C-alpha cells in the first residue's frame, strides 16, 4: 500500500466519492504547462511579483527555491516543467500563500491562456472508466470537481476517451460555480448540497494536490491523496508536515484507482 507515511484508512464506507479531475482522472498536463508558461512571465505586468510569498514563509526549502527562481527569472524552473507533476493550483498556492486576491488574478489569467491551449484529454490510467463504473455499480454516488472554468470542463468530460464520461457522474462542480476555489471547501460543499448528501466522513474526496487535501480536510470529509505522480513517501510526508501552519494531512494515499477500490471494499467489509 502506498500510504506508507500515514495511518491505514479506517473511514466508514463511502456513500459518495468525489474526484478531482485534472491529474487525478484526466491527463491535461501538456495544456496546463503551456498555459503556465504564458502566465508566469506576465506576473510583473499583472502586479503580482511583489505579491509572491516572502523568504522564510514557504512550506519547504524546495518551495522557497521555486519562488526565488520565479522572482528572479519570471519563469518556472526547467526541472518543474520537465517533471510536470505539480498542479497549477499548487503552483499558485506556493507562489502566493494566503494572498487570495493575488491567486484570483493569477487564476483568471490562467483561464485566458488555457483557453488557447486546451483540447485533447486522455485518462490518467488505462481502464479508468471501468473502475469508475464499478464504484457506481456498488451504489456509490460519484462526482467530479475542478478549479477550472466550466467551459473547459464541459469540453473535456464530453470528449475524454473519445466517447466522454459525462454519464459516469451524478454531479460536476467547477471553479466558476462557487465563490472560492480549492483549497477552500466550497466545491466539495456545493457538490454534496447538489446531491442532498451530508458533509461527513462517508463522503470520500480523492485528489492529487495539496490544495485538494486542504479542501477535503476543511470540509470535514474523508480525504485521499492520489499519488499518480509517484512521489516517494518521504516527499509526501514533507508536503503534508502536519504543523500548526500547515496542519492538513490526507487520511490515506492511493497510487491508482485499483488501490482506491481496495480501500472501498475494505471499508464495506468493516461496515
């Protein structure tokens, strides 16, 4: 089990499973990084360079180096772009911290740039559709969430895999449907409100970013980190330190949808 750094999940069996979309179910990393390549050099003209987090305020030394590189070069470090493992939400979180107005401006500019880049979308995993269908077949209600605008999400969910996955989900919530994007809990809360389901541990939320984990824990649902990027346990422990400043840690870690299905089955046996 890939949850080496965390206690094994002991949550109740889910009534609802909500998924992050990008880099959890759908692979759109190329378009995302092309858009980030346009946004980051514009930070100065957007008035955001002076809004970058101050030295000493970053979560990890690696985050501090990334911020310093952006401040000096007006670009993401080539290593970050080559790895393509960090979501745009996490990029903006580590660049701007708690500065919500700066992040709002950055997300708006990202949407403008992404509009010229988005299009092709493929599943993160081979056989993902059948695994999602299997969850639905167990009577679990399913939803998908995205910080991106609905106009992008609508295209992607109707075209992924060539046939689309719109029939797999009972609810879809996007960044422009709520007042605040992740890491705030608004998307999760709206999805559960739309489903008329309570906000509790019998909702499982699965996402690939620190913002996903923070949103899930703030909402009060069972929260799983999807480690599709194959981060080592030591790095996962570092990005979820459990400190007073950065308290949010996932309830479990899964490497893929097969591991998620195993956790669901184990929870159903316990219940």
